[in-house]
């Protein structure tokens, strides 16, 4: 699986201070982590997340892919958070 750079960029924004900087709600975190991304990055990330979420990936497989980005925070269920990020991008956030 080819993971786009935009996914790694997202993971960089998911750092230990995310809850202080963005808020604690997954929608706030998704909006905060994507707000500095270019439209091209958001498009690539949205397409990749859509592929993950519509594919036949288990929660464990999603967690393994997520960890490749080396984020400092975790989400459970990750599928829900990735969906929130995708929906944030889709809605123009």
C-alpha cells in the first residue's frame, strides 16, 4: 500500500499537545490538524482515507497503518476518527 505524504503530514499534526491546541473533540482535532494543509494535500489525504474506510481493513490493520505515520496520540476506534478527518476535508474544513 502506498501511503501518501499527506497522511504523514496529518500524523505530524497529531502531537502530544493536540488536545490543548485543538480541543478534545475529534471534530476539533480533525479541523486543527488539517487547517494548515494545502488543498492538494487535503485532496490526497481525503482520497486515501476514503480508500481505507471503504476497504476491508480491520481496526488492527488501520492502527498499523496509522502507526506508520508516527503520531504521538492515539484514537479508539481509529476508524471513527479517520472518518471524521475525511468528513472534515469533504465539508471544506
